[in-house]
């Protein structure tokens, strides 16, 4: 029994180039702009909390922006938003920069807790647990 043979595809000697009279563009249209004209992005880190200012996304919002606004009804960190939307941090930075510029979301510093708890409180809890 002989194995199946691969057939060679015929290569076009010249790729078809669209003509300007066809009405078809020569280059595909960009679907998304990565940064604004100045190229600046908001300074965000993984623990920055994001809260939506608007309850409903505007009609001009992309699907990702609309999903992000719906998720941010309660404060969520950038890392959580990135995980929920299955987007890398760099893409989240672009989306959040646009939403911050449009004033649809607000960025807040994370809640910082004390580095160490009060020792007397810990001893009181430990003594209470030992009495049980």
C-alpha cells in the first residue's frame, strides 16, 4: 500500500494587486488604534482599582469597552479585569487609557493595609481561641 501523495499547488507568478478603480482599498483598514496621537498611556499597575462612572456604555463603545464598563460597576483591579476579559495587561492599558480619557471610568489607588497587625489584638484572639 502506498501512502497518499501530496500535490503541489500552482503558485501565481504575480500576486493580484487591487486597482484603485475597483473600489477596493490597497491596504486593509486598521480596526483599532493602539495609542492616541501623543502616544501617552495612563500610569496603571496590576493593583490599580477601576470603577465605572457611567452605568451604561455609550453606543460608540467597542465590545471590549462595553464589557469592561459592565464589570466595573464595583471596583476591580486591572489584573482581575485582564483575567475576566482574557486580555493581556498591555491591551487592558490601552482600553483603560481610552476610558479614562473619555471620563467613563475612574482609577483609584489600591487599599493599603497595615504591614503588621496589632500584637495585643493577635494575643487577645489567640487567648480567646485557647479558651474554646
